[in-house]
C-alpha cells in the first residue's frame, strides 16, 4: 500500500501530509493536531502518529530518537539499531524469550540527565514482519499493523519495562556478504557516526533547525556509552548465535565495567 507523503518543517513546527490518511501538525514539542481523512482506518492513523509525528515531536523536545529496539540488562539498556529488515525487532523478541524485558521497539528515545544517557519506554508491543515470526517459534498475534502489510502486532504483556533506565550500549546490526558472524567494539568518531546514521527521522532535523544541537547531543551520548557493530550473513539468520554472541561480548563487558 503506497500513498503520497509530503512534509514541511521549520523551527518549532512540522506538518506531515498523507493523502487519504491524515495531516499531522506538530508544534513546539508539545502538541500533535490530527486532521483525519474520512476513509482512513485507526491502524493507518496510528502507524504515522506513533512513527513520523512522534519522531518530529521528540526532535522538537531535544530528545535523541534512535531507530532501534531496546532490551533491559542488569547493567542498563542495550539498543539494537540498524536499517529496516536487519532484525532489530526479531533480536529484541529473542531476548524477550530469554526473560529480558523490552523497553521499546523500533524507536528508542534517549535523554541526558546529570550527564547520564537515559533510555525511555515506548509502547507495550512489538511489530514483526511475517517472515520473521518463524524465528520466534511462530508465536504471534494475527493482527496486522496496517491492512496490506505482512507486519503484525506482538504484545509484550509482562515483559515490558515501564520506566527510564541508563543506556549502556548500542549494537549496530549489519549484513555481510560472507558466512561470518562477528561483533566488535567501535571507538571515537565511529561511535557517533553510528548514532547519527541511525537517528530516527534524521531527515527532519535540518528543517527543524536542529543540526547543531542534534550533533552535540549525539557526541555527548557517544562519549558515555559503548557502541558495537554486529555483522551477520544474509542467510541463514542464525538468531540463537546472535543472542549468545551479544550476551558474551556486549553484556558481559558491561558487567565487567560496572564492577570495575
């Protein structure tokens, strides 16, 4: 399903226009006014309200929205970022099956309090593409995110974390051309480049007049956390191995730093 999408942005204001769905007017990081088309469904409106409209709102508020899914570890939050289809939600779902709480799916809002980056909770559900459900034993609620999309709602129920927690690490998910599966820590400018690359709706930043403050915010967060790059083969997906690798290389490293 495709529709014409137009947006306008200037400091303090953002207008998103979606033909046959709605117009969303976001002002000063405080209000979102929705002018809904008669033929639009609740699901249609919800997708763009919780997506681009809230993304613009977060930018206006000076919040760093990362395009990723976040899980809670004993030492803090780990966020999986990456391009669409790289497995962010599926990986977070796999950690949920191991007993980890999920803080957010698709977008993780990061603020800084007393110099400490904090990750805030999102909505209490995940959205998974149909072809990814088999990696989670097919346990999925058959309610589409939108009509015409093979993407479905997965409620988090008791595994949703409801309060902000310190952000400890970001893991960038990439897909390589070999059979290798690896993860490595990044340093210096490579860390901030990952955060810039995976800022949610980064194309809005310029029009909103926030380039300078956004860059400084990214640098401040990058200096306080660890950033890793994980590379996996295109096929097979090797989800269980990815979880074990992150537990051993990322989460154990966070534990060692916390106890040092």
